[in-house]
C-alpha cells in the first residue's frame, strides 16, 4: 500500500527516566487511567502503524508488567541513561531486516500529539529517501518520518539528548514539513509543572 501503513513502522521512544520528575519513568506516568506508553502506542496504531517498535529503558521490567503492549516489538536500550540519541539508534537498529522502508518516530512524553498529526506525517511518505516532519506554526517538531536510506547516517550522528537534530539541521532543505498546529499540541512532559497536562 502506498499510504504508509505497510511500508512505515512506528518507532516509539519510551526509555526516559524522568530525571526532572524525581526519577519517575515517563513511560509509566498515568494518562487517562493507563500508562503513558500505552496511550502513545494507541495513537500510532490509530494513525495506521501496524508495526510498532517500542524502545524501553528506565524501569523496563515494570513497563512490560504494567502496560498492555501486545503486538508491539519491545526493544530494550541498556544505554538509555546516555540520552535520546542512544534510544533512537537502538530503535533504528531493531528495524533492520524487517522490510520497513521508513520509521515514524514519536516520543512517549508528548500526549498532546494525537492520531491526526501522525496520519498527516505518514501521508508524506514517498520512498526510502523521505524525510517528513510535523510542524507547529512552521517550526519543526514531532513526529518525524525517516526513510530507510537515512537510518545509518542518523544513527551515526545521534548522541546525547539531541537525537536526530544535527542530521535534520544539515538536511533541512530535504525535509517536507507538514503543519499540525491545528490538530495537536507539541508540549513535553519534562517537569512537575508539566504533569498538569496529563488527565
């Protein structure tokens, strides 16, 4: 199918330890009565991602125990404390050999981004060279779609908490921006004050 549902795998980064939240793993924060990781997987599935890989790190065993993640490929990142870059590398590595032609990368701590924004980014998929990003009032944000042709170079430059930022900056002319500000709010759950966004 050409609409991205078969060719694009969802890649959810859910390894963070919630350092600024008193060490509460973000995946296990409650949102609408369930762990945040479960909500985020549901968003990817509702948008049309049949294959979803979830990168776990902090409290991985507790996440497996408490969250309903049936049908997902759970990938553990032993180096999660090094930052989001290591989780992105781990996730992209897990997609090698699966037949996926692109990865739709989303973050567990952005519950204001729902299926409609993800669908819009998925719709931008054309081939392995695709680079598509959600934008909010013209500013690049998440989710981001990486065609498989970019994975090795993204993995090589993903360090610390910067993820793919350096690669995307270098290739900004190649990125298709998809405005999502009318259907999503791209806040992060990083601090105690941000917990007010959870329901």
